């Protein structure tokens, strides 16, 4: 539970929390906007909320970790999409080049269909995976496999 939730749970305004803790109201506002509080500020807040300093520090660390992991997931997803688009552009350029070569060398037999078909299947598979159309091996599957490997029950 973060500082804002604890404050609201007690029914205090930011001004009241500032008075009780001896902190500046701007400090309270900054902390509630996820700026890193100093050790002195955390000590004062822990005393006001009547909890251990370590509990408050743990909450701050967990909150920061969850934000980072969300950001990392978003960055990873954008990179996956970028990879797919790059793959699709490369596919279009190379297949076009293969058809040009095919027609310029021998137009009787169109062999460029075969690489287009094979690579196209791979491209479609890549797209389905990136855009999670069929989420066979998605986050839930990963979580279940991790829990299974660690011997934990869900």
C-alpha cells in the first residue's frame, strides 16, 4: 500500500499528513507522485502511520519494481512489433526481387512461388505470435510453467 492509500485510509488530507509528520506539504505531494523520498521523510511517515520503516521502504521498492516491469513489457512488445514489421518489409522486398529474377531468367516455370509460400508461412506465424492472435504460449502459460518448475501450486 502506498503513502496516498494509507493517508486516504486514515481520512487525512495532504495538509493533515504534513502537519502530523512534520514534513512540508510539497514533500508529501512529491512522494505521492512517486518521487523517491529521503530516509528522514520515510522515518517521519512510518512514525505517523505507526509502522516499521522497513515495511514502508519495501512498499516503495515494490511499487517501483512493478512500474519498471510494466515499462519493460511495453518496450519488449514494441520491439516485437518492430521486428515483425521489419520481417514483413524484408519479405516483400526479397520476394519481389525473386519474382523479377524468375521472370527475367525463365518465365516458363515460376519457381518464386515456393520461397514465397514457405517464407510466407513463417511471416504469418511471426505475426500471429507478436499480435497474440492465438496465445498458446502467453504469459499465463509461462507463469504455469515457472510455478511447475519451482514446485509451487497455483
